[in-house]
């Protein structure tokens, strides 16, 4: 029977159809999905912190309303993703405990500080831009609940990217000081944004198997290239440069050539040694502990309602 189920699983993956929660799946497929979806969910939730830093200091009511909406969307994305992980048998509470204990990861990008208001625009443009590049193909991922969550998330991310680009456009039309703030912010975020796609393919232990299972649809390097090609004309239009002397159009390849991020820095940030890792996790732990009474009350309320007579 197991061989038959495995053959059916392979056939579904082969024809690029969806695996659903009640379908048989190899345990390693389930574990890989939980790992990736949990990391993705944690990234959305931890990712609220760098921009959240500027909500109380937004320069106008309009900017504040936009930023509040964006950060709230990120909370929503985290929740869709925890729900997708739950269909694989891992609860949000269990995954959050693992995050807080340092047993699960979240994206390296959120361990960098937001030092000026321009960073809100740069995060929207480059960080959400990289997220879209990575996530649009994930709408076609082989696991149904993950792919469906991605469709909605991508729509919201594209609004996020536009608000960031529009913010930077506004600053670029301002004073010399504002233009310098934008360039300084882009200089700080460019390389960390490239690291979001993960290590080079040759050093990526999970890519081959995740591609074979249809969890990932493109490799880390393919997506990084796509992001560079997409960002260069946007930078030109905006009037900023990227801090990479090797960045140039290669007519033969039909793509931009570009330099390599500092992979030692990436490894250090993933190990927990980035500029804000300790702060981000400590903040998450306080919020999780402070929210314990809300979770307990909601559970008690749900239990009482379930046992109450209905009309
Ligand atoms: N940071 O073998 P691979 C957002 C780890 S967007 C930290 O290549 P894989 C939106 C990797 O987990 C950000 N760790 O791994 C937003 C693995 O370790 P493990 C979230 C990284 O999974 C915008 C090891 O290195 N997006 O939140 C990173 O095949 C603005 C070896 O790597 C997603 O999570 C990294 N950058 O490929 C929110 C997208 N890269 O687990 C707020 C979904 C790699 O074996 C504001 N995820 N590692 O211990 C993916 O597409 C994949 O998981 C990759 C990594 C491409 C990230």
C-alpha cells in the first residue's frame, strides 16, 4: 500500500498538481515544508520589528497610516503561514517556542537595523521586492495550503513594494539631504537584500531535493539574478546606484553580471551574530510571554462555547 501511495505522490508532483493535507506524503517532504513555512512565518512576524520602529516617528499622518497598514499585513501573512504549517501537524505555539529557543530560523534581512526613515522606503522597495521575486514562484509550490497562502501574500507584497518605491521617489524629489539619505539607505540594504535568496546554489544543501519535490520552483541563484535584473532599471529611474563595482549589463547572457555578497557575513547573521539578532528575538519573547494570558483566555472561552448549549 505504501508503495502505491508513494507512486501517487510522485505522480502528483510530476504533473505539477497539488499535494493536500490529507494526502500521503514522505515524512521528509512534510519536515522540509514545516521548516520552510515556519521560517517564512517567523520572518513575517520578526519582520514587523524593523519597520515598526518608525511608526511613532512617521513624518505625516498619511505615511503613518500606510506604515501601520503594511506592518499589520505582515502580521496577517505570518498567521496565514502558521495556519498552513498547522495543516502539516505543527501548531503555531510549538513553532514559536522553537523560534524563541533558537531552534528555527527567520530571514537574515531582519537582523539589520533601520537607522533612518528612508529605510522604510528601502525595505518596501528592495526587501519586499526580493520577497515578491522569491514568492511569486511559490504560488505554484506543490503543497496546496502553502501555495494558496502565497497568492494572497504576493498581492499584498506588491502593494508594499509600491509604497516603498513611492516613498523613495518622494524623497528623491526633495532636498539634497533627503536624496543622500535614500542613497545611504540603499547602500546599507543592497547586499543584505541579495542574501535573502539564500546561499549560492553550490552551497545550498536543500535546493536539489526541494526542487525535485516541487516545493521550490527556482534555485536561489536564479531568483537572485531575476531580482538584480528587475532592480537595476528601477534604481536608474529613482536616481540611485547600487554599491557594486561589478554590476554591469552582459549582452551575451542577456542578464546583469554582479558581485557576490559577503557570504561570511551571511553565515554569521544566520548563526545569530548579526547586528540585531539578540534584540529581535528578545523582543519576540517578551511579546509571546506577555500574550500568554490572551491565548489562555481565548482557549478557555472557546472551550466554554463548545460545551454551551446552542439555540
Ligand atoms: N536567512 O539550502 P538552503 C518576508 C538557511 S520575506 C536565514 O538554500 P532553502 C516578507 C536555510 O534555511 C523573507 N537563513 O535553504 C517581508 C537553510 O538552513 P536550515 C522570508 C537562511 O530553504 C518583507 C540554510 O540556510 N521569505 O518575510 C537564509 O532551500 C518586509 C541553507 O539554505 C521566505 O522565507 C536567509 N536569507 O532555501 C516581511 C521565503 N537563506 O533550514 C516584512 C520562503 C537560507 O536547513 C517586511 N523560503 N537560509 O537550517 C525560501 O524560499 C527558502 O527557504 C530560502 C532558502 C530561499 C530562503
